[in-house]
C-alpha cells in the first residue's frame, strides 16, 4: 500500500521550451489502496464503522466515488440495516460514476479483496491524515493569494488571525467529541475530581483563587465555567482579578501522568487579556503587591535604593511565573478565541482572565446586530463556548450600571449588570465587589449654620465608622450553579491594590 505521489512528467520539447525550466506537476496526496482496503473491511463487518465514524467523514476521501460508497454505508448502518454489496447493489447500479469502474461489481471486488478488519481504524487514520495534508495545501494557497490581494478592508493582522483559525480547525479536525458517556464513567470522573480536591490543601476542585473564604464558597474556579466579576469603577475589579491570576500561577505545579504527558497538579497557567490597561501597568501592579511599594511610586521611580533593590529581587522571582498578558485593545471574541487556543497548545492554558467584557467586540459574523444587548449576548455566549471548548475557567470582568448609585443600599444585585439578561443567563458564577469605604471615605463637610460642637460630634462618629470599614471589601456571590450564594469579606490595601484574607477575630488563637 503506497501513497499516491506526483507522477513523473516527461518534459515537453518544442520551440521556446527548455526542459530545465519546467517543474514536475504535483498532485494532492491520497492513497487509493488504503481507501479500498477500508471500504472492503466495512462491507465485510459493519461494526468497524462505529470505530471510525467519529473522526472520518465522506469528504475526507480523496476518491469521490469512495466518498459516496462510504456515505451510503454510513446511512444504512445508522438506520440499523446491513451494508454489504447486496444491499448496496440497487443503489449503485444507477450511479454513473460507479458504473465507469464496474458498477455494483466493484463493491463485490472491494469486499473480496479485503484482507482484515483489524486495521480498519489505522486505515481510517491514514486517510484522514492525507485529507489534512490536502487541506494544508489549500490553506497555504489561500494565505498566499490573500497576501497578494490588495484590500484595504482586509489588513495583514486580520489575515493572520484567519489563517490561525483555519490551522486550529485543522489541528482539531478528527478529534471526536465526547458524545454520550456511561453514568459509571461520569461517576468515576467525579470521584477522581473529588479525590484530587481532597488531596489539595485548599480542598478545591478547580483553580484555587488563593483566598480562603472565597475558595470555601466556590470550591475554586471550575473548568468550563464562565465566572463574571462585576463592580462599579474603582471598586478593585482589576486588582482582584490580577491577584487571582497571580495566585494561580504562583501555585502552578506540573507533573507527569502515567503515559509521560504533563498535567497540572495545582494552580494553573494563566492568560490575561487586558483590554483596558497595558501589560506594563499590570506588571507594575503585581510588583507593588509583592513588594508592598505603591505601583505609582514604582512607575514614577520615586523610591529609595533599598526599595529599588526589593523591586529587582521580586522581579527576578516573578519572571519564572507562567502568566501571559495580551493587552490588545478592542479585541474580538474570535481573535481572543484564536489566541487562547494558541496559548493552550503552546503552554497548557489553565485559566483565562478578561478585563473587561464590555470592551470586547462581537464576532465578525454578527456585525449587523441591532443593539448593544445583542452584542453582549453574542460575547457572553462566545466566552462560555470557549470555556467549555478548552475546559478551563474563564474569569470575565464586567461593569455595573449607574442604577446602584441611586439606592440607599449600594450593594450590587444581578439586575445592576449592564445588559444583564445574557450575562446573568450565560454565567455559571456571578460575583460583585463592594467596598463601603469607597462611598463613606470622603471627609464630611460642615453644614451651613452648623455649630462646631455638632460638627465635631458628627466628624468623630464618621471617623469611628470609617475605622470599622477601612480596608474592608465584600465579595458577594450572587449566582452559583455549583453551590450556595452569599458573601465573604477580604482585606484590601488600596495603595498596593492587593486583596488578602481577612483576619477574622473568631479564628485567632487564644492569648493566655
């Protein structure tokens, strides 16, 4: 069995033709013998069809006649009927293309020439591999033609993203979907996940956030989940997302499984899509969190020598972390998906963070959407699909509407989400950040006609209340498919934009 290669071409001779100037004609690769062997095996035993139908389709065959035979076999098998030369005879007696190579007798010859059905899947994989090679040729030709074509509406970066998408689709072609799973298999997977969580210190199933109470409430960030983290401006959304991403990559521990492939034991490789802040600003924030020096002072260089030494030492430690930042503005969902897939192939992505959702653009296919609500709906559906496709948690930040400012109790609720219908529906977890200090932190002004004693009493009361809420942040879990809702409290250092576990007095050791 040999793969068909380019035939040897006899150089043309004539006036003006130099044999040395001609190149041999190359034909797309396909293997006629392998296709015949596979079809013969299928006609002998239809059970082989179930092993290859998950990844092999009729269009994968190089010979169009073989593609029609394979499609006919599949139709009969899926109807619960037997597919053999007898049952297919009437169907192919009237097929002109098949009549040219012997009609229904060709089917009998295929079945008679079949040697074994054991290698049917190997034949199928070989046919599919040759199909991928032919598609690579097509993609390569499209890339070259698009690059030569001068189109102002089709810039080079868009062509690159389109080429990457086509290549990823080819790379994943033939990878069978999970399909139906026996309950016993699903149960075993659930037990394995629970066992892995039990062995971890934090007792979490997914990616640990690094915050004790939040992990207790969520059980970590679960694979294939879309998690929405929302809040009003200056509440600390980006800071908390950065902290979670940093905690995940700091805890990242890859190990090798039984067959030698690397798997993640704890933590995750994180991809951070920052549509609002630059990569340098995010890096400065992480440096501030780790050194305790304000990111503003680091950025302006307003630090002492010993502080600069601390920054250098911390930066050397942070360089080894598997945190990847993409700060491309106005990124589309399709471009984000392409880059996340690439990072998954190259680094083994385990967590995606998007800052923030409203700055994403919908897919190219939905440019004619009627309004912003439909655009957001397309974006959230795309992010949820990405989480399921890559089997990683996607943490997307979201803005809240101004409706919260008109209420006396300014704690956010689900209805405060901008274009909340699709976000609330598609998300597996919705969390809000609320800091009372943001609203009550302004020093009270003296009212007209108010005497000094009353103002001093009011000022003292304000200081007393401010001390109670200083550095206190509330994370409100308003929706969770996997567990309970509720709120937890964290400590927030505004100068270094760092969240941390809150020291709960009830958990402190007794001092005797």
